[in-house]
C-alpha cells in the first residue's frame, strides 16, 4: 500500500507524468512492494526553497509505506527516485529531498489492513 507524493518546481507534461509513474512502479519493488496498490501523486510548478533560496529545479518526494523497510532498501529507493527525477525532469539529485513514512495502520476499500 505505498503512496509516492511528489512536489516538483518544474512543469510536467502528461507524458512525463506517465513515464515517472511507470518508473516509480518498477522502483517500488526495492521496498518489497508491487505496483498493484501503488498510488502516485505529482504536483508540478510547486514553489520550494532550500537554504533560504528559491529552487529553480527541485523536488520533495514523500514515500508512505504500509509496514517498514530496511535502511539499505530506503537508501536504494532514494537513489532510484533521484535517478528518475533527474532523467525525466532534469532535477539534480542535490535538489531532491526524499522522506519515508512507515505506517502501521492503512485503510482501503472500507477496511484496514
């Protein structure tokens, strides 16, 4: 039951959104999840500041995960996320923040897991 929510400073075309969504679907296996229940959100043209300065090209990516993963899995996932956003949107890795939110209770379809 992962959710990957992205806020990016650049404009993103529908084609780019589809590509990012597909690549994140492949990458989520790093956290031992499948694309079957993956939800992805992409908010573009978002204002972000880092170190007090407005960022031209940057991203904040939040990964919510039912359960938990190991530190090395998170590290590998961060590398994949940075690669995807750099390749698809030209956002350098040093302007991408990634956070992880392991969740014990997750609801779907009228019930909790």
